[in-house]
């Protein structure tokens, strides 16, 4: 629509209004799916539009503006979700967090639970390390489609974030393949450093 780069002007506000008119219902459904709350979806959508206007980035076309707004909406929804999750955790007392599970029946159960917790943390550290080593676009693909997908399909995630389905699917596969190889190598290395008594 605009062959040259343009910044947010009154004309761009009109363009954003047109984009929202055509996509608001779909975007609101996505936000509500992330937040599990319909009443907050409208606020998140308005916040995303505000961010686009405030950042005032150069855009090439109406389609690029739609994709940019879609990504901003996804980020705003996830940030809102994470902030609300942190707020819920803050309301849980330290005593409640430290209590052992209600179904434990003796000291051996507590020891086993502690060992399982250590093992989970070890695997999570490996996973975080593996993710940090991925190329940026593959890391983004796994973040969007697995870590923060909230059950949405790859196609829906791609549409919301302005990434073609085939591209996102390819990056997802490549990222999973690299991550799997990293985890296999790391766990094999760890096993190699264990004392012989503990080797399988």
C-alpha cells in the first residue's frame, strides 16, 4: 500500500484501525486462550496497539504492520500471563512452599521426593543450556510452539506471530533435532564421568 517506509502518523492510525477491524476477533480468541480469561483480552489488545504507536517504528506496508502488531499482541499476552503468575506465587507463603507433599508417609518418602527434585532441576539446567545454544530463530520457534504455546497449534502460533506455517514448522523441527543431540551428548558425557559403581 505504501511503497516507501512510513512512520506512525494519523494515516497509520487509520491503517491500524482497519487491521484491528479485520483481525480483532481472532486475536482476542488467541489472547483469551493464553490468559484463560476473556475479560483481560481486550486490555491486552489495547496495550499492544499502544506499544506499536509509542515505538513508532518504520514500516513498509500494511501487511508488515499487521504482522508487527500480531507479534506485539503475542508478546503482550505472554507478559501479562507471566506477571499474573508471579503475583499468584508471591501470595503463597514461604511456609506453604516448604511443606512436603500431603501424601508423604515417612522420612524415606521425603528423601525420595528430594532426590527427584534434584534430578528435575539437573535436567532443566541441561534443557536451558541446550536452548541457549540454538540459533536465534530456532530458539524462537521452540519458545513459541512449545514453551509458550498454551496448547495452540503451530499454524495458529505462526499466524499470530506473522511467521509462515512452513517456516515455523521447519525451524521447530531443526531446533528439536539440535536440542535432542545436545541432550544426548551431555547425558552421555555425564555418565562417562560417573564412578564405575554407578554406571548402568
